[in-house]
C-alpha cells in the first residue's frame, strides 16, 4: 500500500488548508480511512476517520474545525482544516483504519502543516 500526502504548507492562525492523500490500494472503497498527525517531540495521534459508509469521527481537539471526506473514484481522502491554530502544526499522514482501530503497517512521507503568524 502506498500513501502520497500533499497540500500542506504555511498558514496563519485562523486560516484554512486542505490536504489530500492519494492511496494505491485495491478496493479502496472497502477500507475505512484516517488522518493522523505528529508534532515535534510528540507521538502520532489520530485526527479524523471516515468509514466505508462515510461515517466520520474526530479528535476533540479538531471537532468543528476539520472535515474528512473521501472520493472513491479517485482513491483519495481529504482533510479540510479551518480555523487553524498554532497547535495544529504537525506532519499529517493518512492511513487505512483497521477494524481493531489501529492504522495499517505502511506509511507515506506525510505533508507538513505549519501554523504561524
């Protein structure tokens, strides 16, 4: 499985950004997907997830500000980030979300999101 994240960048607090993840996997539409992030010196954390039926779930820290979506025709998952805060600065990764709640084994290179004034 390959993940190619893109769309990161530098944004001011309160700004918006959309990151994308192209996934090379057969039968993408049958997998739940998730976005994770890792800030410097911190562990990787689950940010948002979306099921096959497009049910979504979010970490409390991003609820109401981030929106996860997917396009099964393009094997792509998106994360729309609004009202960005300094603490959202991190490298963002996507991965499949297994039935046991754990991510898949493989990871992409991630995309850097920096929120700074």
